[in-house]
C-alpha cells in the first residue's frame, strides 16, 4: 500500500532548485505518492503567515530555499510551532563546505521589504498570532483584534494565520469537552470574538484522518460521531449564550471564513466611529 505525503516547496526564486531536489529524492522512495505545492519568489515577511495557514490546515513536509534571515526565521519558527518538519534545501551542503573551506556562512539579513507602516503591522500580527495559537497565553487576549473560538480541528489556526497575513492580530482558543472556557477568554472585552462551528460528520472525518496521520488509536471519543455531535452542540450553545457571532466553516475555504471575519471587523470599526 502506498503512502501519500504532502510536500511543500518554498522558493525565493523560480522554484527550480527545490523542485529538482524534491523530484530526485522522491524517485528513491518506495511506496510513496507525493503531492506537491510550490510557492515561488517568497522574499517578504508578510508572505509567510499565508503559507503557514496552508501548512496548519494540511500538514506535510517543507523544503525551502529561503536565505533571507528574517523570512527564513519566520518560516522555520512557524513550522516548529506547528510541529511540521522542514529542511533548508542547501543543508547540509553549505555547512559541510564551510567546514571544509574554513569560510564563514553568509546570509541575507534583510528581506528587502520597504519598512513602512503596513510592513510592521503584518510582522507584529504574525508574531502575535504565533504567540497566541491553540490556547497559548489565553490569560492575555486583550491585545488581539479578533479571537477565534471553536472545537478542535475547526480550522481556527489556518484562519488566524490568514488573518495575520492581512495585518490582523488573531488569537485562537480551543474548547475542550468537559472543561470550562479559559477565564481570559470570558474576560476579554476589546477583541471581536467569533465562534467557528463545523458539521459533526465532516469533523469526524477530519479528526479520523488526523489520528491516522499521527498513528494514534488511543482516543476513541476524539473522532466518535455521537461525541462530536454533543461537543459541537455545547460549543454552539456557548457562542449563543455569550452573544458571539457564529461562522459555519463546514463548506467554506479558509479565505472565505477570514473574509467574513474581516467584514465583521470593518462593521465593528464603523459602529465605533
């Protein structure tokens, strides 16, 4: 039986290098079917959150050729945060050549962005979103523009990453069955709070695929349809009780969900003026 692997190629240029390396590596693997996605000319820091959003929605293996130090650091730190393996295309060749020649390793220290207000806004949004993903720092959410709440695998992380690429500080808080929502979430007054919900049957398939990828058969309730119906219902009741707007993400793309949230933020800002 063949195994399907997602291979993400991220290039600072045309992508020929990473594509060539990936193609040659895959031919040496038995029983592996690879689906590839390529991002070309990734040279700006504000391109990274959208890439991370795709990775969060469908984890795979990342091969990149990013040499700009700030962009590379953001991409690799995001991968570490999401638990996604990555490889710089020229390693270990660069390190071994440096050791052989005794030469210092050069890196580009700037991504070449114009350092305007929009640039810094996107950078700060990305940093904030990475630092407040999956319930992390849930006692300190007042700095967010939006907080996304929902059950596990409701596309919270990729939606937040997409919003960060638009300069929006987005935190996400998972709802854990049988546990109360974090106090910091309930006390947050400034941010817009949005509840994401997913059809239980669709959620069961997503979670079952996740467990299969992790080779984890220990948590039966995690993908059990009856348990998920109750979990989703309890989440919806919380959203209604707290008066939070609800978005059904079952058949919406990440971009569509994010666009709805952006429109909510615009209306909210208009009402405040």
